C-alpha cells in the first residue's frame, strides 16, 4: 500500500455510459498500478438534477465491471456542513462575496462586451458585485456567493497526459459561483473540499472536466489545501463527433456484457483487448498500465 489515493466521482444524472466508463477504468487502473486506494464519490450536490436511484445503478454497474470502491462511497448531498465551513473561511478572508445578479442581468452585461463567447462556455462574470451589492433594495433577495479570482493568476499546472496547462481564471471564467442563490453548493467548491478531505493524491477524469482544474487549484490555494496530480483521459465521441454525455443521449453501458464494455473503454485508453474472466482482464490491464507508467518515467 502506498500513499496513492484516487477517485471516480460520477454525478448521478444518468447511468454509466461508454464515456464515463473510460474515466472509471482509467482511475481504477492508475490506483491499482500505484498499489493505492480507489474511492467512489457520488457527486449529487445538485439534488434537483441527481437521483439516489441513479447513484445506486451506477454503483451496481461499476461493481458488475469489477470496479469496487475500497471504502464506502461518499455522498456529497450529505456533506453540506463541510462545504459551508469552507465557504465561511473564504468569506472571512474576503475571498468570496455575495452576488445579487440575475441570469438576465449577467447575459445583458455579457452582450455589452465585445468578446464573443465560445459555444457551451459559461458566461464570464463581469465582477458586478465584487465591491459590494449595488443597492439596499436587494438585501432581501436570495444571494449567490462567488469566489474572487483577481489574485494569483494565471494558474499553471502540469497534466500527466496533456502536459503544461495554464488558465487565467479571472479573464477566462471570472468570479465563479461557490453557492447558488438557491443554496446549492457549486461543483468546484464541493470537489475541492472532498478531494482534500479524502486525501486524494491523483485526480484521473475525462478531458471534458480539464477546464475546471484551474478554478479548483485556485480554491485549493485559497483554502490552504494540497493540490493533487491531474490526468485527463481521452473522450469518447459519438456519431456526431460530440462528446458522449447524458445530455446528448449516451446509452447506458450493458453491465451484463461487462467485459465487452471494458474492452471498449480499454481501446479508448490505448490498451489491448483482453479475454478470459473479468478479473484476468483487469489484472492484465493493470500490468499494461504499469508498463506505461514506467515508460513515462
Ligand atoms: Zn453579481
């Protein structure tokens, strides 16, 4: 057993599909190749979008694929107190502030600026409330909380697959949400708190999440938490060349054909096809992963 700790952190908004299985398999293989622990975390912080039934389906699918968490899975929906403590710390250090902007106001502010926004990208927050709420009339309304991003950038890090990365969070993302006006804590805050609380040393996840890394490193620094190593895995593209996702109707994996599903995921990771039993295939891939790790070093 080494100090390595990895995790797979699905959001239960749909069952496991071919794309999420790639991230699950890669994080499991990396943990096993490092003789470390592999943990599953259910990222159900947004309870309007997530369901416990889907979370249980995902856990069953993982288990059918021979991927089992070394510790009982963590449920973000039960950890609000920890996220609040982290938010309180940021507020006390003037690194987070309340925001009363409505979505319509944000979109209006965005259209006033000339910068075109890439498709699917979030709005860059213009900093409207950074120096205080505009008027007293808004004191009664529910407020969101945002992180200050105007210090310590650009954030630079090295991705184990993608190499040197950098993002100027203030200008590319803006002061991002830590807690929505409806009280829901943001993905960024919950992930950072939980990665630290679980002692995660290595984050292995799909490349679609790579764009969140700088925000998470910024929060880790602001909360004096360690930064894990990052490895973002290749995405599985659908027939339309868009990434497979629950939103564009990716099919659930067939867990009665676990080895076939794993072979498909292995192919995306550049691993050879394997036959035999599930455990034989998995241990052969651990060997392949180990060889690859050694060749990288
Ligand atoms: Zn605002």
